[in-house]
């Protein structure tokens, strides 16, 4: 193996390592929010009505702690 091929291999390995490091740091977070709304209506006599509404908000933070 001559000197040129060895230098090419070393540069290729360094570029691959830097790419992997950049991907690991750049893709290290994930934020998800889900909202669930449930509504129920019951009509009574006349114009009086009853409405029950529930809302659930779930949040997840999957960021990587360094």
C-alpha cells in the first residue's frame, strides 16, 4: 500500500466519523405533543342544555442529554 492510498483511507475514515458525529448531535431531539378532545352533549327540556367537554394534552420530550 503506497502513501497516497493510505492518506485517502485516513481522510475517508475521518469524513465518515465526522458525518456520524454530526448526525448524532443534529438528530438528538424529538418533541411530540398530542391533544385529545372529547365532547358530549345532552339536551334537556326547553332551551337548557348540558355540554361536557374534556381535553387531555400529552407531551413528550425525547431530547438527548449530553
